[in-house]
């Protein structure tokens, strides 16, 4: 997954516009490929630019703060660019620093673009979320044209050097930037910055080197997933331009509600009803669990609100690498059901029983009552 954009720029989440802009300028100068000798400087520079594009835009920053990368990097991926500050793509900002440091950006061709990320949504059952499952997903994506192997030229022909830019991939224009008026390099409009033109394009892909196709993939969903979790499948997004790396696929998981199980973090909650005879005398009952039926001992005198714990019958604790460590518990919450319809025989028995208990209500002592027990349960103190 991409790094946190605040971490990339080295600013806090409460940083204002001036701090973000200052951090961007400092890091951009430090990691510009024509200045820095560090390995991977160009990739670092692109990462800085991507972070600044989001955090300098009020709307994108708000979506990023709320939803993370998914809020600004949906199925179509980033749009790229720095249009708000006079930069239309990475070539422009490269040229600004080339001018400042005497680099040779005018001879730099636009590198082939990495494929965009794609997103699909998949819905699984509650029990599948507990134990994990493999699901088939379908999506439309760009794949390398099998007729031209991604080159874009028809069989038997090859791209030729662009006559307008002489293969440099760039033309020069004068433009107002953050650093003042500068002569800057722009992608050549004739060849799109590639330095080459295709006079005889492939018929199957119209010279793009990629074709949109339907793809069907099997995706492994690990045990313990929760609603809305994203699973990254590397390399299964759009194919890159002319041999560039492909994008990634993000699978967003949705979990159906269960008929009677509920989830609380790693625990599974089950409500059951017992009759007053079972509550008073005690009983052994069978309750449902995701692992199958389980026997539960109801002690005599059980009250509404009593919680029983079935250890290790909850959700696996999912780690960031997709593995799991142990499982939560199943909490069985007991409700003592008061009958609303009685047969004549039952009514007689209850009337005789009522005579033995007396008819005057007894005030409850100032100890912990039913409401306190419910609050303990909601707080997780249910042993």
C-alpha cells in the first residue's frame, strides 16, 4: 500500500498550507533526479509530488483524511498533475528544477506510465468472513495487446523517431510557475512525449499497445476479515504503457449480516431465550456457533442478562500480512422468556406456584442490579 502522505512530506496532520508547501519545496529540491545521487531518487520525487497533489488540495485532503488512499485513489487511480500551480505533469516540474540546477531535462523523454489501480467489490457470508474463502471476481481492465505485444505498431512495422522533437519527447514553452517565468519543457504534442510516432498502428489496439478486456480472477480472502477491508492483489490492475509495470487490484470486502450472530471486534454475540423453568431449575442446552452446535450448561437461578463465554469460537485475529493469531470468543447472552399464552394446566401450576412465593413485590437491595449487568456486558466485563 502507498505510504501515508503526511509521512511522505514529513508534516503533521494539522499542518497548514504554508507548512505543506514548504516541506514539498525542500524535499523536491533534495530528491530531484538531476541533483540527487541517491538510489531511487526519481521514485521518491514522484511519491513526494503525489503526496503534495493530495494535501495541497482542500477537497482531496478532506477525502484522504476521512477515507485514506481509497478516498483519492479509486478504481481509476490518480489523475496526476499539479494543475493548480501551473504543472500539468511530472515533465513540467522536472523542467522547473532542471532550469534552477542546470539539468538537461529538455532531452528527457516521458517514461511509460505505470498501469492504473483497479477496484472491485465482493460480498461474502458471515461464516466465510470467520474462516476465509476464495472468491471469483470479474472486472474490466486494460491488458497488453497480444497482437503487437504492447508496442502499438502493426505486425511488420516499428515506431519511428518523431520529426518534431527529434526523439527528445519534448518541446519548449515559456510559462509562469511557482519560481517565476521560466522556459519549460512540455511533452511533444506530435508524439505525446514518447519521442517516437507510430505511422502504421496495430488494428487491434489502435496503436495504444493495450486493449480493454474482461478478466475473471480468483481472490483469496483471509480468515477474520471485517466489513470494508481492502485486499491488495499486486499486478492485477491495468497493464502499464509499453512495458511499464502494471497497476494493482484492490478488492473491497463486504460481509452479509447473519440471521442471529453479531460481531463485536473479535467476538461473536448470540442471543438465546430460555423458559422460566430452565432458568429456575437449570438445564443443558445446545446453542449454535460458527463451528457447529455447542453444549451449554445453564445453572439453576439464571437471570436475564447472564452472559456465557464459549472460548475460541469467535473471529480470528487478522494480522496486516493476512495471517491470523488465535480467535476471539462467542458470547451467549441469555434472555428469560415470560410466557404470554398458558394452557389451563400451566395456569393452574403457576397459580399454585405463586401462592408459595407470596404476592408482595420485594424491593431490590442497593447492590448491582440488572441494568448494571447489562452495562458490564456492553463494556466487555462479562466474566
